[in-house]
């Protein structure tokens, strides 16, 4: 049986990186299902567009008729749900889109999959997997010690994390109620190539290289576990191929850093790649890239600390991150500096790196 994997949100940040990895490390045919919103771009898949095992379907995962038709035509052996509204700041300003895509969309995919499997033969039902890609933000905020495990209670604190938590519960319920062959992964903060510049690292790389301010929320002490996107995708592939049905797996980068530490490390890496003394945009800025740091009002409901315990996926599937933060950051800075046309194209007409998430609407 030929594997056909439908990858929803496959033109987004993590999705496009997974598509690239799947084509390189499997024999599967990969069908990207993407609405192509502001954060999903065909430019992120340009290097695989000519691959005969790649196909694109522009659909909204909350559109049941479109999802049913795609599944009927493609007859997938797996559906991987990367499709999501993901930016916490945007969820504060406009939570409705997060409910529609992250909850209604997940439900639509699950229910369409259930209907598909009801008429499938035994071989397909045995082979099929539904993998839902989620986040560590569903667990809420940690104190100064400890880490999230797969049995940590959910305590989401933003509209984004609440919508992802809802989807996780739906996936779990469809496995328990309908025996849907489902898996869940919960990852820490991803970074790397093809991330839309609203997120911390690409925003800071582009702003710094242009001599613009580097806005740091609150006191900069909010802590995240940083995971290079390729490592995350390798973990997802391992869960898809070898994970136990009905289980959830935390995927973390073992790189716990405060936002201020991240910005300082980024400035140091930029100094290596693009020395401030030779960057005309830094003329007149005291302190080079570090002189661009500025503290701004914190995000409402900003979780203080996240940390992932990834011992389960390591013990069961042998996965661990191949990149530490230093090597991943160097690769990320290099990629963004070398790919300014991509950065300019995906922001054009939709985003000017303005502050979001003040809860004004």
C-alpha cells in the first residue's frame, strides 16, 4: 500500500519544514492542505513544488465538504494536523479565528476521518494514523522549577492555548469513543527557517539587521524551552511511524532560556554574521545590536515559564534534539540574512512588524 499523507497547514512554518523532511526521509506522497492565510505561503514550498510526490490543495479545514472531497480523492494513510492560528498576540486581539481554525477545524478533520475509516478496508484501518500537532502552552505556566510531562493538567491562559487545548481534548475523545487511531504531540517553542516574522526570533533578526528597536515584553524574564524546527519535525515523524496509538508525546529542545537571554544571544550571533560596524543601519547606535534593546509593556496573561520533559519520546522512540540553541540559532540567523526576498514577500501587504496583542479589540 502506497502511503499518502495529508499535511494540513503544510505551507506554514512547522508544516512546510515537515513536508520537506517527509519527502526526504520517506517514500510517502505528501498532499498539503492549506488555506494560505497570512502565515501560509507557497514560497515556503518552492523547493519541493516540482517533486512528483508533492501535491497542493487549497482548502479550509473547517469546510466539511472540501475536507470530505480531499479525503475521498486522495485516500490517505495518514492525516497530520499542523493547521492552526498560532500567535498568542493575535489571539488576544481576535480570538474568533482561533476558535474557528483550531477547534472547529480540528473537529471537522476528526469527524471526516471517522467517516472515512468506517468504509475503509481492514488493511487501511490498520495502517491509518491521525497525528495532531499541539503545543506546550496548553499546560499553562510553570513556577521556577519542574517541567511539563504528558500527564500535566491543562491550564491554558490565552485564547490561543485554550483553542489548542480544546483540540487536544477532541482528539483524545475521538480515540476513546470511536477508536480513531490518533496521536498527539506537544512541542516547545519552535524556531528556524520559514517562520513568519511576527514571532520573536525572526522579528528580532530582521529588526536588528535594519537598525530597528528590539521590543522585549515586561522584564524579559519569561522563560521558554527552544526547539529547532527540524528537530521537532524528526520527532513528529518518529511518532507517526512508531508512536503508540492513543498516546501523547512531549517534544522539547532542552534549551530553557529567558527571552532576554535569547535576545542577547541573537545580538551576539548577528555581530558574528553581520558586524554592526559594517552595517550602515547601525550608524549612530551606541552599543551595536545590544543598543537596540527596548523594554515594552508586557503581554496580557503572559505565562512566566515553560519547560518540557521529553523523556517519554526519548525512551520509547529514541528521539532527542540534534541541535543545541547555539547551533540552531547560528543556522537560523544565517537563513534569515540569506533569504530576505522570502521575508519581504511573506510580509508584503499583511504585516509591518507592528505590536500586536494589546487586547484593544
